[in-house]
């Protein structure tokens, strides 16, 4: 476990199966009809994908998941509870996942982000992600397009 003495002793740790009900609830609150179900999140964990969360005590403030394929990594999702935003939680998650990617020899990190999610795009821009293109109607329930982005490590 990585202990970080930042912002009220927040810490980053591995997401476990017993955290999934709280994460699924956050997914619904944040992403509405596009939320991942508890079952889909379970599938992600059981497939060996790397999911990490920022905790304040026992409460999950945010989480991120990645999938590794050779020297490429996909950022599957990243989310922060509404009342925990603007506290550096997303940056903690990004810093952690990028450090872990570098340690694993990852050369490129990819992600998809809703074209109307400007705060997330600003975060990714700040880390050096660049746009590759747009996937039309990527988010099935809302028909929202997704920008595909990449960062070279």
C-alpha cells in the first residue's frame, strides 16, 4: 500500500472486490446511464486489470482502472466523487497509474473521453496526452462521441 500524507491522509491502494458496491454506486452518480455495473467492474478485476482507489479512511473518493497489453496501457476509467473534486484526487490517481506504467515498461497510454467532458480533457492535456481522433456515438446510451487520446512515456 502506498501511504500519502497529502490532503487529510488520503491514500492510494488496490481496489478489491468488496469495494465494488461503493464503486458501482459512484459510477451511477457520476456517469448516469453510461455507468459500469458492479458485474462489469467485477469482470475487470477478475481479468487482472489494475484498479486503484484513493481512500479517505475507508471511504473511496475516486478510482481508476487500467488494462495492460504488451507495452501499451489503456486507461479504462477514472472517476472522482462529486464532493471530492478539486482536491487533487484525479491527479493522485494519474500520478500513480503513470508511475506504475513506467515501472512496467509501458511506452504508450491510451484513453477515450467524452467530447463534452472538458474537465477530464484538461487533466489529460496537462499530462501530455494528445488527440488521435473521435469515435462517433461511442457512449451508447447517450450517443456522445469520445475523443481518443494517447500519451507517450
